[in-house]
């Protein structure tokens, strides 16, 4: 048994599905309408920046529409964090801002953020709420055609990896919510947490590609399963 002093929660597209944002893989997923190799690599952006901008512009417009709101899974995580005495970190693979909208404070966007753009020339990162176009100029360095979405594509290094590793190495409880376990390095986090003897829990609609690595598994929609799990967790002081 381990005292619960530090918790890391990894989230994926499944946690935002019930808010109306599609997942990537599976029926109705993003990759059904776009080929991953056409829109989610630096090579794709170099080849056809207009297509990649269109892909992210439409997802940004959807995220900013009035009907997209955090669901009870995002809200339960934020409420748990504010009541918890120990260390609590949400590591999200999602580029939406629904965790922030729900009130999460200690959060890492390892695959970047849809509401930020980056200049490839001067590396300035700024918020963006409108479409990005190939003809746009950078507000800082003035260069034209250098802006890209501040997201992490295949072959690029995810963000804040040192911070994430430090949290994984000392966490007592690792919870994975709504991710298929197909994309690394996120899919390897459970093994790191297990190596440090933490308790690991998968909450997902269905068993993920890495389900055998988890010590506890809960299957069903995140918006009902996660609040239930966190309510029970509030009454516990140890796991394992
Ligand atoms: C619900 C639900 C509900 C639905 N409730 N659940 C061979 C072996 C190992 C690794 C590699 C390899 N070849 C290449 C690699 C590395 C590569 C990789 O992992 N490739 C795999 C495809 C094999 N990874 C990378 O390149 C990463 N970088 C890297 O490794 O750097 C190191 C390095 C760099 C340079 C040189 C050397 C080393 C970068 C990965 C970037 C991923 N980017 C994307 C796009 C980001 C921007 C965007 O959003 O457009 O990130 S791809 C996409 O997948 C997105 C997601 O964050 C990510 C994960 O998807 P997620 O969240 O798991 O979604 P789904 O759809 O897959 O799953 C949803 C789940 O929810 C499902 O299970 C549903 O059942 C469930 N669900 N409704 C609960 N209501």
C-alpha cells in the first residue's frame, strides 16, 4: 500500500469525445476524413501548408463554437485537483483547452495547443483565435509564411518531457483516461509509473492497445466513469 501524495493523470481524445470533439482513430474519427501522413507531420506541412492550415483552422473554429464545453470528466478532474492536498498533474495529449475551461491548473499540453501559433523563424508562441494562412506575417519578426499551429506532429519531440518524467517518477497513482495507447511516448508513461511502483489505472471506453500494463481497469464513458472513480478516490488515503 502507498500513501497517495502525488497523482499524474494522462488524458487523450476520449475525454473530450462527450464534449463533441471527435477522437482520431476508430469510427467517425479524425483520421477517417484526413490521412495522418497528409496533415500531421513536418513533411506534410512543408509539402502542402494550405491543406494543413485548413485542417487546423476548421478544428479551431469547431473548438471555439459555443456548443463545445468541458464535460463532467474535465470538471471532476479540476474539482479533485482543487480539493487535493498533494501534487496533481494533468498531462494531456489533447490540443483543445477544455481542461483549462473546466478549471484545471497544473496542466501540460504535451502535443501542443490549438489556440496557439508559432513562428518557425523567431519561435515566438502567441495565442490565435482566427484562421492561420500561408500569407500571414509574424507580428514579432515580420517574416511572411512562417506561422504554424503550435502542435506536435509525428517525428517531433513532445513538449515538457523533463517535467512529465519528473512527475511520473514520483507519482503514487497514474490514471490514463480516453487514450488508445497507440502513440508514443505517451503510451509508455504507464510503464515508467509501474517501474516506480505506482498504482496504474486505465479508464477508457474499451481496452487500449496497452491495457495489459495497467493494474486496474475501468471501461465505459469517461464522463460518467471518471467522476465516479474520483469520488471514491476522495475517501482513500492509500492505493495498491
Ligand atoms: C473514450 C470515449 C469516451 C472514445 N470515454 N474513452 C514505432 C514504435 C514506437 C514509436 C514510434 C514508432 N514509429 C514512430 C514512433 C514515434 C511516434 C509514434 O508513436 N508513432 C506511432 C503511430 C507508432 N511518435 C512520435 O513521433 C512522437 N514524437 C516522438 O516520439 O518524439 C521522439 C523523437 C523525435 C524526433 C526524433 C527522435 C525521437 C510525436 C507524436 C505526436 C502525435 N501527434 C498527434 C497530433 C497532434 C495534434 C493534433 O491534435 O492534430 O497527437 S497524432 C494524435 O494521436 C494526437 C493525439 O494526441 C494522439 C493520441 O491519440 P489519442 O488521444 O489516444 O486518441 P485516439 O483516437 O487514438 O483514442 C481515443 C480513445 O478514447 C480510444 O481508445 C477510444 O476507445 C476512447 N474513447 N470515446 C472514454 N467517451
